[in-house]
C-alpha cells in the first residue's frame, strides 16, 4: 500500500530540468562570488566584486597585453627530454605526454616577439597549467633564446613568472637554468636594454631566485604569492607564526622586493609607460 498519494495530477514526472553547463561559472577564491565565465573574461579574469585576480595562462596574457595579431611565437615545438630517466608515481616521459595533451602546451613557458602599443618587445610567459609552471631545461632554454632575441634586436625584455620552482624530474639540469637565464640578462643589462619582470600567483623557488627578481622594474599582480620557500615550510622551519599577509604582493612591496602592484586591467598601459620612459 502506498504511503503517499498526489492530490494534483498536473505535476509532471518528466518536467524539464534546467542544468548549468559545466565550466560556465567560476567561484572567487577570495570573496566566494559566483561569476559567469563570459563576465569573468570581460573583466580580464578579475573578480568584479573584490578584484581578486584569477590565475590565467600564457594565451590569456598575450591577448591582454599585445596589439592584435602582433605576437609571433618562438621555439613553439621545443619539448622536454628525460635526461635522468626519472620515475615517481609515473614515468616522466608519460607525465610530459599527458600534460601536453591536457594543457595544449609543449612546456611551461611561451616565448615570442610582439608589440605593445606599437613598441616591439621580446616576451616570455610561464604557464602554471604545465606541471605547476616548473622550470626545466626547455623553460630555461626558451627564456634564454627570448633574451637573445631582445639582445639581437635591441628591444626590451618582459617576463611573466608563474611557477612552483625548479622541476625536480630534471634534477641539476633544471637548476642550471638559473645561471643560464641570469647570465643572459646580465649581458642585456650591460647593453642597457630594459628588462621588466612581472610576478603573478605563485612565483616561488628557483624562478624567484633567478630571473624573476632581476628586473630593472619588478611589477606584481595583487595578492600574489611571492617567495622562495612556501610559508608553511618556513613556519615549520623556524617554529614561529608568520606575519599576516607574509609573502603576498603587498608584504613584498612594503619590504622593498617589488616596485609596483599593478591591476591586470592597467598592466598594458603601465608597460607602455615604462617602455616610453626607458626609450627616452
């Protein structure tokens, strides 16, 4: 015997259910606001409510900063080898193949030459979607070649950093990239060629210890994590509570590690102003 009966027969069992397609909405990590993808894209992936800067990739940064159809990518097909035949939970070669398929990138940086408000620049942008933006041999080589392009064409160099640090699967080979990129930037500095470093969330490890902190001007996006070791590791090491906002952009500006905090919506304008200043 049924425990309940419908009093109204006009309630359809097959009423149409309205679903929101996957990927159409994003939640702000800072204020919890639910934002439609189109609205987020229009606001350059910044929360309309609290201005939290969502983490974006190299493709998005290129579309934001460069004049339309002016960017020409360099060394696009370069891929990592496996010099140490490294295996953890899976073989490094398998991890590379899987990440290439998932991210659409061949490694954790995209480099090239393009124009910002008509001024030609060499450019490198790291991408956290590729093994946490880790710096391996390919990342170092591509950035070094982009710096060489800046040197050969006597144009400014801009690097956007977004990385968890050196890539452990390549061991000392990844650490060598710190010296390679730093020496190239030193040569450009001797030639009085401007280098602007942009720090985004997160910029840590060997990247922070090399080219990320060598800029003539160092810019950072708001509330980005910037440091060498992470706050949790430091707290465990020293056994003390850390200051509020430790290693965030605002903390680094206050302590002299960053020159400017620039909203993503004003980034292109700021870069254009700086390049005009340098050329004068």
